[in-house]
DNA sequence: CTATCGTTCACCCAAATGGTTGACTAATAT
DNA sequence: ATATTAGTCAACCATTTGGGTGAACGATAG
C-alpha cells in the first residue's frame, strides 16, 4: 500500500509520536549524539549514558517508531542513524499554528480599520 | 531573582516541558483553538471537547506550566491566551541539531577531498 | 439569603512510561 | 568447544499521565 495521501488522522499521530519521542531528555541527547557522530551502534550510544543498555535500546525503539532514526541491521550490529528530515513535520505544525494566529490578528485589524473609517 | 542567564539545565527543562505539553493531541487542539479565536475562558475551551471541564482545566495548567499559554484572571473568569513566541525554544533546538548535523557532514566532506587530493 | 456560575482542589483509577534484571539468540574470537 | 559480544524480549516496579467525581470557594444574580 502506497502512501499517496496521508490523512489528517495519521498526520496527527505522526506529530504526537515525534513530539512525545523528543519530549524525553535522554532521547534528545541520543539525537544530538547521532547528529555529532553519524550512525552509531546501540552499544556505542549506551556507553554515553549511565542507564542500562536495555533502557537505551527501548529509547531507540521509541525514536524509531517516531521515524526520527532508522536502523540498518548489519549482521549482529544495528547501526542507528538520525533522520533530521522528520523534524519537518513539527516545523509544519508550528508554521500552520502561527499562520492561523496571524490570520486572526489580520482579520481583527481589518475589522478595526473598517469601523474607525467607514 | 532575575533571569539574566538561563543555564543549560533550565533550558533543557523548558524544552522538555514544551515538547511534552505539545505531545498531547487534546492540548494541541486547545492551542489551535486559541490561535483561531484569541483569548478564551476555560469553560469556552471545555465546551469544544467531550471530556470533563476538570480535565480541560488540567490540560491548561500543563500548557501554562510550559509557558505556551498565559492566564489573565479577571474577576472569576480566567482568560487563557496563546503565547506563540514560546515555540521559538523548539525552533532553536531544531536549528542547533540540524547545524551540528550539517557541520559533521561538512567536515566529512573536507576530509574526503583532502584524502583524494593531498 | 439562596442559587448558580466559573474554577480549582483533593482523591481515585487505569494505562503508559522509564527504569531495572534475567533469560535468550546469534555471531565472533580464543 | 567455549567464552564474549551485540542486541532483543519478557517480566517487574515505581512514577507519571489522562481521565473521572465530588466538594469547596468566591462572585454574581434572583
């Protein structure tokens, strides 16, 4: 099944997943690490934190679920790679929100000028 | 105490609060509503959702905690107002992350050209 | 004075979250 | 053949989260 059309439902879900994933400090630190060093193995990532490897593995799965990272499984090593492009979903939502906001202010302004100068 | 200098700690906390707050669909819907209609009372907001007033009140408190909305208490009515500017914190983090990413790629590229043409 | 309105507060509940440990699979090294 | 390495899965635990209810409180309306 091709994703020719992402409906509002899915889009909201994607956004929720991304924001929730990015809402955790450890996960943001992982993203930063990947931005700095490029693709890394799960173990390499875990070495930077003093939580268990298992815990890191779970965080990575969350990030993967949100589409913020991808996994290339090469033999027994899993290379985790950042996908910065996905942040665009959040950018888009921000842009829309600000635009709705701006439109209202504009309409309000229009209304006021009409009233004071009919 | 004046906030002349927001340390890394606080900044991370702010970011976490904002992303967590925005990570909930109901709360995002509240933000959209406020963008469209301007300041609204708690009750007006609650009327748009089929969850209890109390639940909405809690959501608003979360948004307030994240600085995404402010409350002007006029007599017994609490006017809730959107603060779009706060989204800039997230923008900034995204920008930083992308910049770290871009810098690494640039360095990598530099390294490769040096190697092939010493 | 009493009723009603707008909100928060204090609990209660189920589900999700972030962490742990221990067992398991599969690949590599000795 | 055995030990080590890389990673996941499953179970468990404490805390947080999103929801609900009922009481309380201050202000305005009758």
